[in-house]
């Protein structure tokens, strides 16, 4: 039983840890599982790439093409340079989210450490892109449009930017963990009948949460790549 009095959902990796005598955190196991799934899909698609896409290739081309159009529409042609990072973030998060729908598994994104790591990466990445593009002039993004308010704006913007990783972390964690708890409750109180219909709703919810993380990262990159006002 978990601390909340609910049945512990981390069955498979708990058994694996006990079997091989390791103490690897459960969310790390499931993160590796998500990586293995994506690497496998990538190798399968690479080995079957054709001019007339079909199967997995067609599925991923639709997703990648649609999201690339979204990024270019918001960031301009310069968005193509950062798109590989953005699409990686999206497919990685959505894969980790979906793992939580497998009985006996838990989404790595339901652990705050996973989300904090990704949020800190996003924070470092968009600031790196801003500094790379504007150099020392990137500081103007934090000083506001009015010169005499620059010292105040610098402090406010600094706090605002520091809050972004926290916001990304807690938003994803709260939504995914909440869904996991609901799934456990439904499966406990009404197995199959109560759980299966909710899977379709949760698939949509988990996809939306991955897209929100992706979209917010795009917005942060847009701010760092634009001229300072």
C-alpha cells in the first residue's frame, strides 16, 4: 500500500529490483523503458523508410510534420533549428505519459524528479539559444521597454524566469499523478468496467499535457529569439 492508502501501482519494476537486487528508482526504470520504446521505433522506421510512407513512418511523419508547421508558424524559419529538440521533448513526454496506462506500470512523469530534470533542461536551453543569438544584448530581454524601470524589471523578470521551471514541473506532475491516482481508484473499485472507458479520456489528457509542455517550451524559445522590446 502507498502512503495514500492506495494499492502500489509499481509492480513490474519492484519485482525486477527485488529479482536482481538493485535499488534503482522506479521512475528511472520507466524512463529507460520509454527511451527503449523510442529507440526501437526509430530503428524500425529507419529500416523501412520509403518514398511512399506507410505504417509507423506515415504515423510519425504526420505528427512531426504537423508540429513542425506549428513551430515554424510561431518562430519563423529559425524555428527549424530548434525543432529537433522540441519534437524530442514532445514524443519523449507523451511516451512516458502513456506508460502509466499499462497495468503494473507508472508514468515517469508522475514523479516530480523526472519533470524537474526536463524543466531545468528547457530553462537552460532557451536561455542558451537567447545568449547564442544576442550575446551580451540578451540582458535587454530582462530590462523592459522603459529605461528608468530597468532595475525593477530586471528583478521581476529574473524571478519570472526562475519560476518557469517550477511551473513546468508542477503542472505536468500534478496532472499526470492525478490521473494515475484516478486510474488506481477506478481499477480497485470497478475493474475493467470502470477503467477501460476512462482509458480513451486519459489518452487524450496525457497527449494534451505533453503538447502543453511542448507549446510552453516553444513560447519560451520565441521570447529568447525575438528582439528585446
